[in-house]
C-alpha cells in the first residue's frame, strides 16, 4: 500500500530518485540526503506504515534483520567504531513513513545529545558511499564473514 504525498513512497515507486544501497522484497535502504556523517542511511519498509506500531508483527523480525545488516555494513564500510541506530514515532519524525536511521559513529565525532548539524555530500561522494555500502551488503548476503577490525575480512 502506498500513501499519497509520501516522499518515501515516491522513492519506493521510483518517482523520486534516491541513492539506494539495498533492496529486498519488503525493505528499501538509501542514503540520507542530509547526513550527519557520510554513510548515514535510512531503512524503510516498502509498504507505507507511519510508525513502528503500525508495522505488522510478522514483518518486524525481517525489517529489523535488514536494520542489523545495514548497521554491520555501514560500520565496516565507513570504518566506524560503531553506529547510532534510531527511530522516531511521530514526534521528530520528518517524514510520516516508518524509517530507521543508521549513522556511523566514532569517538569524539562531535555529536552530543540530539542537536546534530546536518551536512551535504561533496561532489561524487554520495555515489561512492552508496556503491561501497551496497557492495559490502552484497558480500555479507553471500556469506562473507567480516571482522569489524579495519581492513580485515
């Protein structure tokens, strides 16, 4: 089901372009166009659900397995020390379509509390980051084992 005037539904349908890093039958993942850091991604269900409470129970496990996959891929690809994984329900939800933010984090990266400055990708950086994360997910889905240590498989 699709909601009229929903930005994320228009991304799912292909009407609005996005830097897609992963897609399966139920989930779409794309880079946030105003990232906290390069690699900041959004995980959304393809079907329109406004909040986590609206997501059918039978889809919760699969959806969060994709969130977990992305968190691992972003951490590895961006050589981050960890990730921040967040979801807003209604309050602070900029688009009324369920979405989970996966943000690469490093110690002393400057993020404090929830008042974080947004940035923009440099010329060519968006596509480079999209390709890298997408490739990492492909390897992970094929069963490649990754150590989160820098430059190791």
